[in-house]
């Protein structure tokens, strides 16, 4: 049948305990041993010890063993070494240095979440009532892992690996710089961008709406203001609201809501954008550390 989602990621960090406390504050449910679950996606994050921060593993869920066999053929056709044990396939993309594990997994089923009633000019949908968001008093709980953004030292090679090999589809591109790729109906589940060293730029986690982004980020910043990176804003590519924070290892984490969804491939035309237009529609100015993370020189030195 098809690829249908990201299953889980494994992030290597120097200090697992400190980083785990951050992801607990972020709203992921701790399962023990550095593993975490989202509300709808189940176990989706594992933290493991590593000398420097990196994405060590990316899981992609498929429907059946025909998918695994087809992906194995495609990767072998590209000259990529594939390890296959039963219905699980493992291969490494050299450009991002990420181990990709393709396995049969159940699709995520998300309960329909009604949009909160809102008033507008000439439109009173919330009658004689205060906004429902005011009554939210429990911590934000991300619904699922949405996407991962990786720096690649060989963008064309990584595009071949993920598009022609694994089977991701292209949603939009920034010419010569980056590709927004999907393995589900989400506009992007993976962004591969040009970088001087293989690195994890950010992981992104879906929440219900822009109120949940605001509530989640402000709670994170109340606990530690140095976690702030960039937000609140709305992206241009993907359209989503965003707020980026930073974990103790230096990985950015994004709360997002209202991402474009591509349900019918025939009805979506991928765009080619220039870098200036592509980043955001509105929001605070982009901090330089978002474009070039503070530890970039250190990561390059280590590589
Ligand atoms: Fe993102």
C-alpha cells in the first residue's frame, strides 16, 4: 500500500537525564528509560547517550510487507546497503547520517477534534460565552510527532535516498537548498536542507490549535526563559503556526498547529520558493541562531 507516517525517532544527547526533564516539561509522556509517548502516536521519542547531539534513528511506518520489499528494491537500485530482518528494513542516508528504519506499523487514528467556536466581524459563533481556551488548565500534551528537519552535507544524495529510495513525496522545495517531503497527508514529515555538517535542526510536535502553542511555549519559558528560540509566527511553506524552543542538548523543538494537509496528490502543485519568502509569513524576525545553530562550529569540528 504505502508509507503512512513517522513512527518514532531516537535522539542522541550528552546528558539524557537533563534532556528527558525538558521533554517531560514539553508535554510528552515519560515511559521510562528515556522513552516518551505522544497522545495519539504512542511511543515516538527515545533519548540515548551520545557524545554530541544527533538524530540517530528515524522510523517510517508502512502498511504491509509489499511496501518493505518495494523499498528494499528501490534502495538496492540506488546502490544503498540495506539490512532486512523479517519485515523491518534498515538503511543509512550518508548525507544526514541518519539510520532509517522502515517497518509495518498501524496507522495513527486521531479523534476528530472540534474547532473551538470563535467570533469574527459579522460572525458570532460563540454566543454569550467566554472562549473555551480560557478554561484549559491541564498541561499541553502534543498529539503526535509531525516532522523532523535534518541538515545534510549532500542534499541531492539525501533527496535520492528519501524520495527515490524510501518513497517520500515532494510537497515544496527551496531551489538548491531544501526539500519538504511527506510520507503521510501532512505537508511535510521530513525536511532535508543543505548544511555544512549532518545535524538535527528540529523536531516538530502537533498540538490542537494556536492556543495550545501559546500555552505550551509560555509554560516552558516560565520554567526557563533561555529555552526560547523563535515564535509565535506562521510559516509560509506548510502554513502552520509555530513556536520553537531549545532542549538542553541544543536541538530545537517546535509546537505546531494548522499545517497544510495533502489528501489528494493530484490536487497539490509543489512550489519552488526562494529562501527569503519561504521561511515565514509573519512573526518576529528570524534569530540568526535558528539559521545557524550556536553549536554549529563545534559540530563541524567534531565531524
Ligand atoms: Fe518545523
